[in-house]
C-alpha cells in the first residue's frame, strides 16, 4: 500500500510528523507522502524518521489556492527543497490564515466566547493554527463533544463562525512547487464545486497553468466520480494519484491511512505507473534538503 496525501500536527493532523511516519511503517506502507496545509515545517522530522523506518518518503505540501467557489487545494509532491518562491507562498498564507483566525475570534466574542489567539496557539504549539484547532480547542473547553460537532455547528462553510480563506494565485503556487523540485497535482477536484459536466473545461484551464497531476481517488468523492475523474485525467494527459487525506486515527470515520474512497486500498500503481514516471523515473528523498 501507499498514500500520497496525509497530514500531521504541523498543520491540522493529530500525530506529529515523526509519529505519522511511524504509523505509516506500522501500517506497512511502502511509499508515504506528508502534505501538510501551507507548510513544510514537518518534512525534516518526517524524512529523518522514514530513514529509520525504511519507508520511501515523498516530501510534499498542500497549498490553498484562491478559488471563487468551494475549495482549491494544490498538492506539491516530491519537494526537494524550500525555494525562495515556496517560502514567499507559505509566508503569505501564514499571514492570511492568522488574519482569518482573528476574524473567527471576533465572531466568537460577539457570541460571548472571549478567547484569545494566544490561548489557542499555546494549546497547539507545534501546529499552524486553523479551523480544526479552534474546533479541538472547543472540545477541550467542553463546549462541543467532537471536532466534527464544532464544524457542524460553527466552523463549516455557511455556519456562523465561518470565515473564508483568500488563498494563493494558482500560477504563483505552481511556480513555488516547481522551483522546489516538486510536481503540482490538484487535490480532490470535487471540492472545486464544479459539476462533472463542466469539469473538463475547468481542468483544461488548470492543466494549462502547469498542474500536471489529478488526485482522482479521494474518500470525499463517490466511486463513480473517481472513475470519471481518472478517465478525464487520461483524456487531458494528466497523471493520476490517490490519497487518504488522513489526519489521524479517529479524526474522520472515512479517512484511513493507505485507503481511499470506500475503504479501497491505494495501489502501488499510483506511484510506480503515475507519479514516479512524472518525476523522471527516480526519486530519492535522502538526497533532498529535508535530511541534510
């Protein structure tokens, strides 16, 4: 089994990068990517742990891209270094996320919940703070029972404490990934909130801006949608990936390491026949900056 889309506590997962690597080894994954939201802070820790565990590690990131509807997340897979371009993107998105957090706190205070950003940051010192941390903070304070309960009541789109992301320009995000030696892949395309009837036109435009791969297989989609997305990728000359979008045990009932939609095992073909050839046929994370 493999997994090309996972998260650690460096963003909104619950396991540290090192523990995420150990868990991947425990689950007998042969290829594992860490793709935290808008940060590469966990990659060195994960890479060094993978050296001990004997896993083929794929250093990555998931960049928030500006999009008028839904969410556009861009995976960068096989990052060899943190380029100046990538640093500029992550710095920009850090400030964007911080401003969003302050706006969320204003909404919470208006409803009588007087917390500070410092309180939340101190509760999750190793993480880049976002909505999941707000949700977990409410669990700690016994205001809600679970992270999902907090999203359902307060933080999901359309709920009273929701504040949208600005996101990065797509061309800038693609440039940051390629300058860092990585390959741009659109994550979970159904999150764009584009109908399948219009998906080809939209995906052509995204491909023409430098996105090379398409994550057709994701637990947030239906089986039928995944098959259609893979077919579309073939038609457009894009390679196909699959991921679990795993954030930690028990975070989401449908997210299991090494598995995608419907509990379907993520096959090695997505590495051997798809991503690996797109990376030139070889990739050795031991030669990247993350282990130097």
